C-alpha cells in the first residue's frame, strides 16, 4: 500500500534519484582520480598535472555538496508528504469504524497508531530514501572502480562477506519482534497519559500523583529497556562489517602490497584501489545498519495495516431519501456485548411527533437503544424501522441527519463556542442568533468579552456544566433534525441550570419525535408515553398516572426516588 503513496510523488522521486546517482558516483570518480594524482604528480613529478587533478577533485566535492542539498530537500518533502497522507487516510478510515473498535482501543492507543507509528515509518523512510539510495550507488560504483583495477584484489577484500548473511537474518527477526513490543509499549504510554491528563481533577482530589507517576514510570522504563536492546542488536551488523572489512584490508595488503613492491603494479593503482575500498566501507556500514531500521518501519507498518484492514460491521444502506414519517418501531430486538445479552427481545413504538420516555435501572439497555437508532451498532436480531423503513436500508449520513442528540456529557471541542454550535458549517448570523436564543446560550455569552468567539477549552472545560449543555442544545436547534434523542440531558445539573436547560429542551422538542432517557423521573411525568425497561426488555408502558395506578416497576422507582411522595 505504501507504493500508492510513493506513486503520487514519482516526479520528485525521479529527480531525486538522478541526483542520488550523481552524488553516489562522485566517490567512485574521486577514488579513480587518485591514480593520476599518485602516478603523474607524486611519482612522475608532473607539476602541470597538479592543477587539473586538483581542480577536478574540487569540482567533485562541489557537485557532491550541491546534489546533497537538492536531493535531501526533495526526498524529505516526499517522506513528509507520504507520512502526512498516511496520517490523514488512517484517521479517515478510523472514523468509519464501529463503536466496538473504540471500546476495545482507548484514545491514547489510537493516537499512537495515527501519530507515533506513521512518524516511525516517516523517520525510516527519510533515512532509506535520502541515504540508502545514495549509499547503494556509491557502493556499487566504488566496487566497479575496484574491479576495473584488479578483480583478484576485490575478491580478497570481500572474502569475509558471506559471513554476514546468517547474523543479518537473525538480527532482523529479533529487531522486528522487539520493535513490536516497543510500539505496543508506546501505545500504553499514550493511553496512560491520555487518562491521567483527562482525569487530572480525580488524580489531584484522590492524591494519586505518585501512584500515576509510578505506573507511567513502569511503562516508560519498559520501553527504554526494549529500545536499548534494539539499539545494541542493530549495531551488531555494522560491527560485523567492521571485522569483515578489517580482514579484507589485511588480505589486500598481503596480496597487493607484494605486487607493488615487486614493481608489477603502480603505487597509483594500489592507492586508487585502497581508497575505493576505504570509501566503500562507510556506505557498506550504513547499509548494514539499515537492516534494523527497516524492521522498525516494518513493525509500525504492520500496526498501521492492521487498522486499515479493519472493516466496519455496520454497513451503509443505499437509500438517500429521508423517511416518509418519523415513527420508530423496535420489534423483538436483541443485542449482545462481549457475550452478555444487553437487549432481550425489546419491542416498543415511539409515535411520530410525541415524546417517549425510557426509564429503568442502570444497565437496563436504555442508552443502547439510542446507539441502535443512530446505527452506532446493529442488533443481533430483530428489526428497527423509521417511518416503516428498516434502518439498514438508509444511507448512514441520511439516517443520522434525522437525529439531534443531547447527552449528559455534552461533547464540545477545543474551539470557539460558535464553532461548537455549528461545527464545520458556516451559517447566516440570523440563524445562529435564533439558535443561541432558543438554547439560552446568549444569556451567558453576552457577559463574555469575546461572546460566541470565546474558546470553549479542551472538552469544553472553560464552560460550566449547564453552559456546555446549552451549547449542545443550540447545536441541536441549528441541526433542526426531525427526531430528538435526550440522554440524561439534565441529570448532572444544579436546580437553576436544570430549569434553564429544561426550558430550552421543551422548546426544542416541540413538534418533534422525541425519545428521552431520564433518571430524574420528575422530568418525564408529562411524556406521552413512558416505556419501563428492565434487563433489556419492556416490562411496562403507559403514561405516568396509569403506571402509578398499576403499582408495578415504575411506581416502585417513583416511590424509591421520592420517598413515597409523587
């Protein structure tokens, strides 16, 4: 798949490859120039040759410097372009995955996949593209010079090369295994940081600073130990190359030195050969070190592909028309989470234009109903229809456009209040004004110096709970969807804030099909229908008065909450 990313930059890569050929070849030409330098200048004492040989050598170094700058700039832009595109594509794909993926993978782990793994690949690609190509060309051209001077000397210099094959294979396997552990540790580190920083109030109030620091230290030290092992093992191949190269030089000196002393070969030939092999030593050493670097990239690529290969279980339908009506029917719906049956044949109807309240103890499956309606998850069996049309037939975007959702934990972003009310949209000022007035947002933004342009802070932390709820309601007003889902929208608010938010919700629900989840039973007494759930099933239905008269589960919940007073 990475070839597809590289293909988009083939023009710059072709230009960079040409520059790499030039840069890599300069070392071979430099070693070749040592033959006339020694034979004509030092041995032949030709003073005139000093200037053209010296000028040629300077031109080689100048060419090498220019091509290095151009090549590095081109290939760094390619490497960054590839990693940036990979990050965007990875996030785009992750956002298509089911809710179950995010339940299994904490935010820190996902962030590390998008950011850390792609950065690891980018770092290796920068090394490979800008260095490996140049070093390979240098090595081949330098060996070419050595072969033209004397193939037997070249064979003597490379006599120990086969000894590198088996150690290289073993090192690669070991480095990849350890790198997988290191990347998994990095995900744990990111997850721990995410949880600590988002739960900083709980950490401070419960005096968990030392506890959380110790847990973080354990993870960091484990990563450090693994990195040391990877680094030490990765250095093994360059070290072996040093040993093999040393043996080769001894062989060349024994063979070539004797021929020079007997006058069979010139000093210039020997020096050109010796320089070519000496210059070949560094690129060979760097290329040997890349064996471990490639395994680092391969381990990160495996983790990236593991995400990209995932496919959402919730598939979009093809119907792009909205429903003919907004009545909602659940018929014998069943759903399991991790082998535990959450809904056990749930059936009820929410009539269009009316308010239906879902009540029941925690764990009864109330919030799961909302996830099913918006198709964050699909039922294992049974059917849900909207206006008589099965939900699975709707295009996901079309289906979700039918719902406005306001929950207890208003999901705000670290953007301005206005951007949180109309995320990703530009709306007319009059329309925005109507939304903020209807949601009572204007009551507190008027006193803010920047008004609606005030930053909400990370997760809306600059606003109070009631203010965050009102911003979420303004978003729902602006969305103007025909169905309203309210999940514990006022349960965490004080009395004054609850009264304001409740008034805004009443205005929002007017004329809409509304489903309400509420633990505060006083807030749903006027609902057109109350559906009482227990253990994933409907146990009672009706209005407040009739359910109280029946003296069943609902009446018990009311008496428990109000101490026998309605």
